[in-house]
């Protein structure tokens, strides 16, 4: 399941996040999924890959929660 691989989802834009993005690029662990749009969030995975997304962090978190709910319904 994809959501189990996500460590955190953070909002892009701050200086530490820009450094994180540069370090991932240099180490070959940066995945740019923005399709040329503005980076709105950064997803960090358990494999230390950094994924840039044009979707808001809150929206991604909500979608992952929905996926979990579908796969593992609460009783």
C-alpha cells in the first residue's frame, strides 16, 4: 500500500525545504511530479525519496486517508 511508505507530507516553500530538495536532487532521490506546475507540497518516503507535488499537502493527506479507509474499513 502506498500510504504505508509515506513518512511525512510537508508544505513547500521554506528555506529548509529548498535545501532538502537540493540534497535529494544531488543524491538522485528527487522525484518531480509537478508536471511543470508550482510545487505546493513535498512528500518524504521511507526510502528517503523526496516527491515534489503540485497538490496541497492537506489534499494528499485526505486522499491517503480515504485509500486506507477503503482498504481497511473501521469496525
